[in-house]
């Protein structure tokens, strides 16, 4: 046996190599003390020292990594309860001064793989939708998104799939960016793309405060959401009961032709509002009634309706305005009714809500600027 | 993480030696050990403690080395050994080359079991864990490797004399 051992020793002599542990740690995506302090050198010694003390707490023994701290900040329960503030936002604009107050859309979600998903959408704090999906009828995209948040983030931190991408700042808060998912996809022509789901954790608390997606290294437009609060509850917790009725709002019925002003006034019981024969060069194309006699509505369309490559060439979809007006607030769902504020226009997702001359007017247009201009230009329609 | 770091610093030469013996290339061996430890660091939370940490890491090192060897694809240093190696005694072999040739003729599992036994000084349980086989299989595998090697080396000696 010794003869065999000697032969093997001759074949592969022992060497005194030492390896590079720092490279291992770096490639594993784990930030260590030295790796983090170096980039901070230019920030200023005092700030760096304070930051490092907060981050690493050297008096507490061995410093946990960013991923370890992020995992420690996550609860173990199976029920996700999260409030997300979308990047998409609206505004309350003073028609006289133009002063804007931002409004945000927020989604509050309870998700349990066993019980389903309840999603409450609020805009400016007003509930717009309150929907429950049972587990077997969950839309695929919602399931992926929230199952990812419910368990994917935690699992990625646990099993080593998560990678620290670097540091940054969001909403003024220093953060560590963590990649929790990464896919490589190919176009039919073979072009390679990398898709990543990323989470920003506070550098102070290590709690997740923002989620977003990256395509080929770039954040997408309006793909991110700020995490206002997140908790993982025990199996029997959470609120999965829908509290409010849903009345979908949206869509504008436009009919061909134009009704005379007196007909429109008769429908509404008062003089309708309009933007003139043309508004910013856009002609009034159609006007008519919409809704029922019990809840009369008048709609007006400024734009080129029949321009889809035939009569008038390619359509200019940036240049249209639709007005919908009614004297009856009951026409609108409760959440929309909240948006009518005298002297203001509330802008939300290409719609503006205005109250004027006893009429409630919804303006649909491509841009906030156009909506605001239309809100200011509303005037009684002459006989 | 501290345990992995200690293991790396203390046993790196041994990991590297087994990887070198497996892939027969300095750079590829270092890469294999590096890859294995990167994987170990990332997946350290999945280590359940039902074996030793070292055995758990050895399995990753062995797999990383196997992968490196497979990816070498023709550049590997363990070419397919001729079936009649034992009787091909007229070749000039010097130093460790005849051992190398004899080892190269072994099936992969026997080869790895030998390296883990003699270079890493692992016991049968750790070798079994590293290779993903039953502990009883290790003894049989090593016996078969010993017998084949003794036969090859005896044949080489006979040729030299």
C-alpha cells in the first residue's frame, strides 16, 4: 500500500498553494468589510467611518453579510401582506395657479398560496378596486409576482441565488441592490437579453423598500414599486374578505355625427361645456349622447377618428381629447366621485376629473399637459 | 461563512491537489476549486449538517473538477486509455508517467476514490459523500482500483526488467 501511495505522490506532488478566499467571497456576491469600505473612501473619512460602524457593528463580533442581514429582516410566515406604491402617479392640480400635489396609486395585497390573493387598489388614498382571486383562478402574472415576493425573495436569500449587485440610493435612502431572479432570453433572431428582478434593501435596516425589474441592465419605465410596508404573517392571518363593491369605470362611448347644442343642452338639463370648434388645432369630430335618460351623459370627441391610413393619412394618437360630462354624480363609481374637486383637476392615468357649472367632466387625453389645458379651456357651448 | 473560510485556508492545497490530479491542468484545477467554494458560499444555508462540512464541500470540488474535465473536451489530460494498456509494456514510461497511465486506465469513480483516499486522506464515509455513493461501495471501488493499479505497475516492472 505504501508503494502505491508513494507512486501517487510522485504522480501528483503536494504543493503549497494558498488560494484566494477574497475572490471566492467576491464572486459569490457577498460583500465583505474590505470590499465595501474601499468605495466609500472618496465619500469622506468621517462619513465612511459612521457608515461602516452602522453597517458592520464591529463590536458585535463577526459581521454578517448584506444577504444575511436581508434574510434576518424577513419573517418566516407564508402569508404575504405588502403595500406597494406604484411608479405611476397622478396629481391634483389647481386650475388657477397650476400648483400640483402628487397623488399615488397604492396596492395592498394579501397573498397566500393556499387561500388566494386579495388586491385593494387605492389612488390618493381612495379605494378604486377591491378584488379577490381564489387560488385556482389567480392570473398567472399576479401569481408569479406575488409568489415571488411571498417566498421567492426569502428563498433566494436562503439558498444563495440572491446576489448583491451594489449600492445606491432610492428616495434618498442608501440601499443595497439585490438580484433575486435572473433569466437569459433570446429573440427569434438570436439576440440575447438578460432580465433581472431586483430588490433594494435599506442599508440601515436591511428591509426591502423597493422592487423593480431590469432588462439588459436598464430599469424599465414604470416597472418599479416602492414597498411602503411588508410583512410575512402566520398561516391563519391576513384579511382576504372583499369589503367594497367594484364598479368598473372607463371607456368612452363615441358615436358618429354631431348633435346640435340645444339637443345636448336638453339632454343635460343645462348648457354643456366644450372646448370650441377646435382645441389646440384639434377639430371637434363628434358630439352626442351617452348613457341613459335616468343618468344622462354627453360625450364629445376632438380628433381625427377616421384617419387610420385612409381618409386623412396616419393617425396622430397624441392629439385627441375626449370629454364626458353629466350633471349626475351617481353616474360614476364612488372612487371616481371623490376626484371631483371645484377649482382643481385631478389627473390619473390619462384622465382628468373636473367639476364646473354643475357638471362633472371627465377629460381623456394623452398627456397631463393636454388634460390641464383642456380643463382650463372648458367653457359653455353657445346655442 | 467562517467555517468555510477556515476550511479553505487550511485545506486549499489538498483540494487543489485532487483537482489537479483529476483535470491535469493547473489553471483548470484552481478554477474548479474556486468554483466549488463560490458555490459552497452561495449555498451554505442549504448545508443540513447531516455529514461533515468538508465532505459537503468535497462533493462540490469533485463535481466542479468533473465539469472542468468534461468541458476540456479533447484538451483534457486523461485521454481514453487503450484497452490493452496492461500488455502495452514496450512503451517508454518515466517517473510518474507509468503511474499516470495506469491511473488513467481506471474508471473515473475508482480514480476519484483513490485521489480522495490518498491525497485528501478522507475516510470511507467522506469519500462516499463526496462521490454520492453508498459507503459500502467505496471499499469495493478502492479494492478494485488497488488491484488494477498493482497489476499495471507489476506489468510495467516486468517490462523494465
